[in-house]
């Protein structure tokens, strides 16, 4: 189901140091990680774009480059919100190819129904800021932090306007925690390829 109030963004601007190559271009099951992420978002979001380099990714989708370069993922989140045309904005990392569109749709439903500034899942007591729905009300929070040189995302979540989706709730809807597995190294990639192969048999 495509949500009319929701835009989706793939954060593809990381350095990919441990992978040894641009993670967005790594192939898994016949598609790049970036193509996997875009496909998942297109099932649930009205507008889908990439956060990263226009030169690298401009042929695949609209690209939003950082307004505050070199500030890590928070810079990408800020760029997304600064350019978004919708109140709610789902941001995912390029290296999480097992995210299920059904889960992303559920996250969007919870965000739009609650009106929270931040709607984020929590796995193993750790929130997932790069699989989170941000409302436009997070934009001034992010911009203030960037101007002050504070680049950590989770401490910026407003306590009274953040909806945390607990792991127990995810399990209740048969959403598995291992879909948040991210691919940082060649070993991670090899394991993911085995996992995809197992799913296909």
C-alpha cells in the first residue's frame, strides 16, 4: 500500500570503509543494495529519493545532497526533510536489504496515526534511527544540532513526541528482528548471499 502522506529516502552517502567498495553498488541476488532499498520504499511511499551523490546515483532516482556535508547520517536526514513535500518521511539505510515492505508500511501506519515527530523501532534495546519515520517537525531539531556540531541522532529524539515500536510489538505482527541486519563487511555480504539463496530454494 502506497501512503500518500509519506516520502521515502535511501541513505546512500556513507564511506563504506569496512566493505572496501561503495555499498550502494554491491550486488545481492541480482540487484544492487541501492536497488533493493528503492524497490522496498516504492511499495509504500508516494515519493522516493536517494540521499547521497547526484553524480553517483542520479540515474536511479531523485537525489538530495547534504546541505551540511561531512556530518554523517544526520546530514542526510536533514537534507531529506529540507527537501520533502510530505509531512512524514521514512528514511532507511542502503545496507539493510532484508527490510520487509509490509513492516515499512506498518511503521508508516503507526507514524501517521500517532502524529509523532519520530517513529522508530527498537531491537535489542537499541533504536534504529536509520529505519525511522521522521515528521517535518524534526527538521529544526536536526538543523540546530548540525549547527552546534552534534551529530548523534538518537539523543535528539524528543522524549514526549517519539513513538518507539518495541520488539515485542514487532514479534506480535510476525516481523523478525533479523530483518534489520546491516551489511558492513565482505563477510556480512557473503552471509546475506547465503541467506537469500536459502530463501530462494
